[in-house]
């Protein structure tokens, strides 16, 4: 992982990050009507400057990102191009810096994400329904 660098996300990172999300959406069968690439990209262009967002790059290519609402310390998005390579962990460790608590929501059908977050110290605190109508787990990490 020595070739991995983290930096603040910029609006111009939106296309690469949107592709990571869109590729993930294409790999699952439980998400009804996923948003179009253009919609995802526009949300990121708008959101990155207002959030504490970081991208992970490997050899100059964006391979993941995390987006955090700094007012609530709630992770709004964490996606990586190739799970299992330490990118997600590096991004989570970055947003843990200087904080004592983080929260996030993860889709209930996404068992791989639940295992990852549990390894990173997050625990399920409640069940909710997301804006997309899919059940979610709310998870929390405390130092």
C-alpha cells in the first residue's frame, strides 16, 4: 500500500469517483433504479466542496473516496474500486483522525460492507429505511 496517497477531493474528481460508484452499482442486483452516471457525478461536484472528502490515488489514478459531513461526523459515502486492498481502511483511518465518534448508514443487503465496518470498529446501533427505500443499518464508531 506504499503507493497509495490520500488527498482532499476536489470537484474535478467527481467523474472518477462517480465511475467507482456506478461500477459498484452495476455489480449488485438489489438496488432498484440506480441513478445515472451524470446524476452521481453532479451530486459529487456539488458535495465535495461542502464536505470533508478525500480521494485515494494509486499511481495517479483515483481508486476510492470517502465523503464526510463535518457538522455531524457522518460518513455520507465510502467507495473503492477494488475492495480488499486496504484503500477503504486508509480512507476510514483518515476521517477518524481528530475525532472521537463517526456514524454512517449502510444498506442492509450489503453484508461485505457490514463486515468491513465491523473490522474498523463500527457497531450497528439501529435500523432505518434509506431515501431509496432500501433498509439500512446505522453504524457508529467511538474511540
